[in-house]
């Protein structure tokens, strides 16, 4: 599958109210593994709607995307505060994350590893501006299904500040 057709396929899938995970698995298989160099920068995130309960959690915390500064400096849960500022939600993520090359489904691909949870986000490259992700790990599978999402390179780098004060 070409990059353009993969992007078109994801764009079409994102218009649906619900996507069958078998379709996402089939698409995943056609994509090239991502390298660590593909990750660096700020990424707007969006779920691929499968009915996974994690989508409700991400909506509640105001998840915007991810920020990859370097292999040992990754902000997996960049969220929007009520005042519009961005912050890394280290409370929800139990810390931040790191990036590694890890085997998943028979291929070595760029993977984000949460610092405080046994959770891995594996990435495949759609094109230079988009990645497809699958969240994997303990307590992530819902009825045997993973959480699927896309990252699209942010138009401007994220400026991440301190978390909002808890009331």
C-alpha cells in the first residue's frame, strides 16, 4: 500500500462511528515499521474508534497527543488544561515514557514504553506526517482487542507547561 492510499484509508476510517479491529489489523500489516527517528517531535493524537473503553478516559483528561524529545524523554499524555495551556499528565501516565525498538507481531518497530505502567505503544509509519499506533500491555486489552490510534505531526511544536493546580 502506498503512503497516499494508507493515509486515505485512515482518513476514511476516521469518519466512521465504529471501526472493526480486524480492518485495523489488516491495515497495520501493510504499513512499514517506524524508526525512532520517525518519532521525534510533537504529534496530535486521535483514536481510531473501536469501542475500547480507553477512549472515554482520554476524552476526560483532554488528551491532545504525544511529544518525543529523545529516547529517554517522551511525554505520552500531552493534555489541554482548562485555560488552554498544554501539560504532560504524569499523574495519569504514572510518569512519562521512553522510546525503543521492540518486536511486535513479528516486526521490530519504534515503541513507546510508559515509565510507570506495563504499557507499550507500537508505531507503524503511514507517511512522513502520520503514524498509526497500537497500545499493548497488561490491563490494556479489552475483550482481546488493543487500543488503536493515529498521530499526526503537529503544525507547531508543543510548548508543555506545568500541570494545572488541583481543586
